[in-house]
C-alpha cells in the first residue's frame, strides 16, 4: 500500500535523491477531476489501503507530511484494484515517541493539519488529519478548506472546522461522525492513529460505529459544530 523506496542518496552525496517504485495508475486527484465525487464503496477501499499503508509508515518512524489526492494512486495488480501512498519528498524521520518540529511550514495548505500550517509540533495525528481531509474531498466533491494561506486555513479549522459535508453528499450518519473526529482541530480529539481511523471508517460504512466513537463525535459537535 506504499510505493517502495528503491534507492537513496543523502545530502552529503553529489546528488541527493529518493528513487521510488513506478506505479502504473491514476492519482485520486485525476479521478476526482473527472468524476468530482466517488461512491462510498470505492472510498472505503481507498481508506482501507491508504490507512494501512500510512500506519506502516508511522510504525517505521516516518511522518509523510503531504497526504493529498495527488499523492494517492489507484493501480491494478493481478486484476485487483489497490490504492498506494506515494511521494515522500517532504517526509521526516522521527524517533519512537518523539514529535516533529521546526520553523518551516511545508506541505499543501488545503491538506495540512492546523498544527502543521502553524509550524508547530507534529506527530502521526497530523497525517491522520490530512487523510481525513482527503476522505472529505472524495465524499463531498469539494475540499474542506480552500486558499493558499496556511495560517488562514489553520484559523478557519480552529474556529469552526469544515462545512457539514451532508449538503454535498448523501452520507450515513456514522460516516459523518468519523469525519468530525478525524477533522478535530485539536490533535488530542482526533483518532490516535491511521489504524484507528481505518477501523472506524469500516465500522461507519456498515452502520456499526462503536458507542464510544459516537459519543466522541457528539461531544465534538457540541463544542465545535460544523462551520457555515
């Protein structure tokens, strides 16, 4: 579920590079430009694959930091469809239990977590937020946030979160709840890992979201309703 790294050269070499597996397929961005929205079954497959790949990346001590539709590719292998996470150009290694921090704000503003947009400390929950933004875009047919100013987008996320996706798509209530948790402005209110997000989305698609997660979503919506 992740593009294989074939070779690398470090910053002390003549030409630093990361050589990745070539994946034959189409990016989610290309697919959404053609279809605008995807059906829930296809998004469920995407979340299963990309969520699994992202969890493996995090288990290896790496933050991706640029999860967006153009970095997710749908490919076909042995007549079965698989989604893969690609492009580790701004990924960062972190020690187990540590968090990434730094003064530079890098990434794609519309798919950044608030803490990434503000140059604050990052951990796996930042990538989980970005994946939730990708899911929102595929379901609603529009990005949760627009613009090119990271600080402005972070302020909008903190002030009220994204708009309710239901005016744009007919979604099960449990799926909407999962999106609200995944897009919580505060990292501590989100899913703790990509694996937890993936499992919750699977439950939601079957209408079997746990009572604990339903309570979490209800509490979030009381404190921070969907924005207008």
